[in-house]
C-alpha cells in the first residue's frame, strides 16, 4: 500500500522552460564575460536548465571564483512580478490523491520558493521540502523550517536516515 508520494518540482510539476530563457541571465553574465572558451560557456549555460549547479561547475571545469560569482547571482533569483509560469497541469489530479504528498526540490531557496508561490501549489502537499544549496558549507549541518501555509523543510531530510526501514518505489511518467 502506498503511504506517501514525493513529487519533484522542476521539470516534473513545473514546466521549467516556462521560466523564460532570460531568467538565468544574471547568473550567466559572469560566465559570458569570462575568458572560458565559447564552447564551455554554451555547454554550461545549457546544462544549468537540467543539471545541478555544482555538477555543472565540475563538468565544465568552472573556476571557483567564477562559480562563486554565479552562486551569488543565483541566490538573488526569483520569479519577477507579473511573469507567468506554467505547470504541466497535473494539480487537479494531485489534489485527488488520498495519500500523504510531499513536494521535494533542490535549489536556491528564494528561487524555489518563488516558483512554488507563483504556481500556487503549496496547499496541494502535506509538506514542501527544499534541499537548499545557498550555502554549501552549512548544507549538511543546518535544518531550517519556513512556513508558506504548510511545513517547509530545507537541508538534510531526517526522515531518510533509516532508509533501510522503508521501501521507496520510483515511478516515472513520460508525457
């Protein structure tokens, strides 16, 4: 019997490309003005749409100082007032599910919150868990709780410390 379902935000509930091509411009500006090869710049910029920032930095050998400049800009990101974003339209179905539901996402806290708020989906879930990457030095040490009408956790998720005691089935849907 399924007791809970965990949903990812980006590219699962949120149609991430609906954020618009320019949403990452402040983050990409330090990259574009750097001395890195154009091929590296384009590859890293494209990868940031579907790959974790730290993984992109490693994959494309982004120097630490440049990576930090990009992180500084990413911490400031939020969905601009009046900008429309789209989900994949599954909200009414999610609302009918009679199990515990959790929205899980990894990213820069303000940006993730602004996406959730703009979509107006927090109320569909029993909890929203943001694995924040704002300050990687504190990531494994600090747990924060923030409220947006529901319990919101960030940092390491304590429920999974005893992962051997639970069974998690991974279900994927192709649209």
